[in-house]
C-alpha cells in the first residue's frame, strides 16, 4: 500500500517531534526522514510553501545528521497547516 502525502507528512512530523523530545535519532529514523523528504520534495503536487519548509528540513538534516533542536515546532505547525489547505 502506498502512503499518501498526508500520511507521509504526518509520519515526518511524528519523527521530528519524537527525536526533538528525545534528543536522539537512530540511523533508521534518519534514513526514514531522508526517504520521506526525498519523496515529498520530488512530488509536483506539493504546495510551494510546504516545499520551502521541506527543503529547510532537508538542508538542516543533510548538514547535520543529528537530532534537530531548532525550528521543529515551527516546521510541524507549518506542515500541519499546509495539510489542511
């Protein structure tokens, strides 16, 4: 079964929130975040404002493959709002 963009976004938000709270990210979680970001950023149906947020996450993730400490709540809020529009 293929995940919809909505499911991918929810999974991404859950992963971001969890690792932000725990201050720990497993290799599996890092790879899952990579796969979700690649899938969503390559989808032509993704809203440009959401794409900007996804690219910010991807940029920080590529620069530093450790748990995110900044911007997670802003990203989750942005992605959640974009899902409803």
